[in-house]
């Protein structure tokens, strides 16, 4: 049975491009209709940035799940488990635990304090212009790294569907996804983007449940049978069930990855921004409960899907397919239900990518237009819809950068690329967020040093690591300037961000306004004044 599936997989992929693209085209048409319908009331900045704060807790919970469960979760993790077993599942554990950290430490507090963006919170009791500028720059950096991961996933997925193995064909695909992303955001704003994320969450979790049940049914509804089949099909044998297959020889790499995954979510601006789309703190809490159940369920399913792909498709076939490790989920769908199921799951994967890149793009555009243009350049004096116009122009620029960057990182594991975005977020944003919320002596200097220092350290270490050069999977495989051995910078850059925030605050000559610090503490803990602030 397995031998037949292995032999047929590539042939079926090439023989059914019309079906695959038809299913994807139908999804694009339906979601574009939803976006256009949702965009009719986009009149103010609150409508464009926060969907008019009109979503209920359950709706926002599904949208959060749709935003958080990216191509890394679906394509990258399933592939990582199929190839590396237990070590691949560490991504699922890290992403899930990270969500709990974000919930317990920052989510509701940030929502109660802010208005549209992360910088609203960080500049609440500090000097507006330097803090907003730094926060906007770190937001743009995190969003761009995350966008690269999604674009890489898009290129690999369509190359699998169409049998496109050359870089030119994949580059065209990435460009098409980038254009679609820009269209979604320009037309729909946050309201349209949110509805796309809700639809995508239904499809993704529903598809994952169906595939997981099917995998279990193939093995008599015995998960142990799935594991035994995966062991039998793997060249590594029992090693895929134990820690160390991928990171056993690189414990520092593993520690660095773990730090980035667990601490990164609490600093991801596009996830935190979702809490501004609900009208009250009570609805924000309800949305968190829904999101936890949905996200937790999905990450448990990745264990079944990953080992199922290893058992029914085989690690060698996955690695050799167009799209590489990111092709495991579509190939598993093909092995289970043939080209029809593969077309549906691939459309769901595309929905995943489009929904997440739309959320990232609107977050980056909001940060530039609201924080840099409106509050730094114009000093709060923006007439009419000038701020929204700048946001729309920013969307075009970000789309172009994402396309160019996505072409450059083709072939990388999506989950790995997202881990880099998490490391940048944990280094540049999280220290300042936690200090702002919980330390009254935190100063403007501490915030600026922490954000620029954490961001700079992370970027330098990434450029000097095997991510950029020295290996076959590097961005520049022919070059050799990797002097930093770890692939993830978190083990150094995250402590540097916290340390610089502490040193900068202690060495500041002038203390910040203690009254504003007290007001921020009361508002963040109680929500008092949050609804009033959100209306302005």
C-alpha cells in the first residue's frame, strides 16, 4: 500500500492542476465577495484598523485562531513531525505554550491600555515620538519576517500542486499571492481581513479534524498503530519517537528555539492587535477562551497528521517533492482521499496563507500610518482620512517587499522561518511590553535601548548564522560568512533586550511621570477608561 502511494504521489500532483487551481479559485472568489461586503462600512480609522470594534468574543476567537494558525502551523509543523518526529512536535508545544504566556501576561492588559497598535501602549506613559518610532520599526521588522515565511509556504505549495520545480515558476506564484494579499487588505481593511480569518479557521480546523480521523481510521483508530507505521516507514526507526533526532547534537540551538517560540507570541503585534477589534474587555476575555480551545485542539491534531504523513507518504517522498518539507500535509491528503481531498486541503492551506498575510500587512500598515505618519511626522494633526490613505499606500510597499523577500527564502521550512520572526518579536518587543506594564521605573531611554538593541542583535545574529550562508538551505548557499553557529538568535538577543531596557532605565537622568504610570496600571488591570480611549 505505502509503495503504491509513494509511486503515485508525484504523478497525481502533476495530472490534476486544473482541479487544484479550481478549488483554490473558488475559495478566492468566495472570500473576495465576503471582503467586498464587509468593506462597505469602512469610513473611519477605527473601521479600517480595528473593524469598528464590532466583533463578538466567539467571532474574534475564531479570527485569532485564524491569524495565529499560520502556514507554519499547518505546512511547517506537519512536515517537521513527518521528518523529525518528536523534535518536530516541539514546534506545536512551543506555539501552544507561547499562546498561554501571551494570554496570562499581556493580552488583556494591552487591550485595556491601547487604542490601535502596540505603540499606543508603549508610549502611554513615556515620550511619544521616540517610543512610537522604535515600536513602529520593530513592528514592521517582525511583520516582514513573518511575511517571508508565509510567502515561502505559498511558493512551495503551488509548486507541489502544479509540479513546478523551478525557481522562476515559484517566484511567479509568490508574486500572485502577494498581489492577492494587497487586494484583500486594500478593499476590506481589518473588517474584511477578520472575516477571511474566521472562514479560514473553520476550514483549517475542520480539514485537520477530518484528516486526523481518516488517518486513525486507516490504523483501526489506534494511535499506537499510527506510530508503529511511522517507525516502520522511517529510515531513523524508533528515533523519531524520542527527543534528539534533529536537535540532539545542537542543544543550544534547541534552547534558543524554545525561548523564541515560548516568548515570541507575547510580542507579535498582529496577534495583539486582534484584541482591539472587540467592544469590551469582557468580549476580549471570551475571545481568548475560544481561541485557546481552537488552537489547542489544532496542535494536538498536528501530532496525528505529522506521524500519519510519515507513515502513509514517507519522509523521503516528502523531502523530494516540490515544496520539500512543507508538502507533507497536501501529500497526506492525496494519500488518503486522492486529488479531490488534496485540492481541498491545498485550498485550505492557501486560505491559511492569505488570511495570515492579510493580517500581517494591515498590522504593518497601521503601525506606519498611525504611529510614524500621524503621531511622529504630523504630531497628531491629521485631517480627514489622510491617515487611512497613508495606510493604503503602505500596504502596496509592504506587498512589494514581501514578494521580493519571499522569492529569496524559497525552500526554507516555514515553521523555522516563523521561529525567526518569534525570536525578533521576543527580543525587540516583549521586554518593553513587560517593563511598561509591570515596572513603574521604566523610562523612555530604557524602551528605546531595549527595542533597537534587541532588534539589532537579533538581525545581526541571523545574518551571521547558517540561515544566510554556509549551508545548502541558506538564503545564499554559495556564500560563507556564518560566524554565529546557532540558527536562532533568541538565546542571546532576548536577554540583551531585557538587559538594555533595565540598564537604560537605571541610567536615565530624569524619571518619567509617575502619575501616568499609575493611570496606566489602573487602566490595564481594570479596563477603566479603555472604551472611552478607543473611541478617540
